[in-house]
C-alpha cells in the first residue's frame, strides 16, 4: 500500500501547462516529510497529467491510471483540480473507486471557488478541501492511515463528527460527502462543513517545509524553455512563491484577496538551497509578483540583491498596472528577463 498518491488533473489541450504543480506541492508539503520518515522515500507518488502526451484524459489515459492505481493501492488520492479539469478529475476519481479502497480528496482552485464542493454531490469524491490545504491534507491522511482497513466513507464519517483540530494552521474548509438514512428510512445526502482552527486562521508561510520537488520526475520536463544559457541549453528551473493571494479583484479568477507574504529571509534561504541544488532559473509563481504598494516595493528591493548574488535568470507573473519604470528597471537589474 502507498500512503499517498498526488494527482494533477489533466487540463484541456488548449490549457496545457508544463510547469510545476506548485499548489499541489504546497498542499503536500507538511504531510510528505511525515510519511517519508515513517514509511520510506517511496511512500508518496505524484502523477502530473499535464506532462503526458496527450495531456487530455482519453480512454488510454483512463486505462493507464487504472493500472497505476491498481499497482500502488494508495490509501489517499489527493487530486488538484481547476474548473476546466473537473470532468477529467471526476473520471479519475471514478476509476480509483473501481480498483482500490482509497480516500479520494479533491482540492485546488475549483474547490476554492464553488459554493458546493464536489464531495457533496459526486459519490466518487469522499472529501473536498477548500482554502489552505497544508494542515487539512495532513489531518486527512493521518486519519486514513490510522484506519488502514476502513471504508473511505467511514473515514469521512468520522471526520464529519470529529472535534475541531485546533492545532492546524490556515483557513481551511473540509467538506465530506456521503449519505445517511433519514428517520423515515430514506437516503439523505449530508454534508460536513468545518472551518478549522479559528485560533490560527493565518498560515505561517515561513514555517512550511521545503516543497517536495523530488517528486517531480522526470525533473527536466519541468524546466522552462524560455530560460537558456549561452549555449542554448535550457536552464534547470524551479518555481517559487513569495506570497499567497492577490490584491486584484478579477471576476474570472478564484484567487483569494487575503494576502499572505513570506519574509525576505525565508525566500532567500529557499533560493540559496535551490542554487546549491543546481537550478539556474527561477519563475516566481505568485499570481501577481509585483504591485505598487510600499510594503511590496520594500520586499522586492530587499530581495533584489539576493537574486543578483545567486545569479538566477528570473521570470514572474504581473500586470501592466502593477509595475512602473523604476520597478521594471530594478527587476531587470536583478535578473528578470
């Protein structure tokens, strides 16, 4: 049995993205080192459908996934879902239910953005997680591993009745779906919605473990072809996040306006580690890396000399109304191309 299988659900062809699934890696960052210490280095596996060919989920992909799940027999399958990948993710969940006794968990931008999470209405999905996933996923995995032979719905039912675990950090909503009998004997869909850890609603991003990038295999497929050395070879690329949330209010986006920022020291330590590991380029995966506020300008000003020392080539996501000439010159001087 494999304790945890992480799956990045396949996007439609037009949205295919070759980069690292950073949201999934962050969600797993707390539980992966715990599982690897207790069950060994191979206790967590990752399948990223946006690296396979074709990326979209067809009958061949379904058969391949069924074979992988049959061989691994995961206790928990955590699937990261964007709305465009929802139907493919549901097919993955249905396949898993046919061949193993896994607790199937949905998370990611889709679950964050909808009023009724998928676990409420899809019987193949046992639990949905919205919001900060790090503590929630660890809580779910530890509950499932403590009941190795239990039916997934039994695990979900026990989570439904569990007392609020106040030791979790971050604002998480765990939604369990299933059915219990009505008093008159008929079936009734129930839902469990728990706003965890009201005592610790702010996730300490500086306190998170390093991302489990060793799960990204083959690693070279995650490098960005826009970053090349003088010989034309693609530079090893890592994705890094310096903050969570976004100050913009775009109608089409599910990103939270609740902004959490890492310290410069925390980001600098991660960059030094990545330099030591041989990375030559960094893509900052924040929804918007820049804005024109004084605190963000101070953060970038302090980070710039760190980037120059590491000699990374860098890229980021931003908006035209969140930069000015002074900021662009600073970024260019720090290695942004």
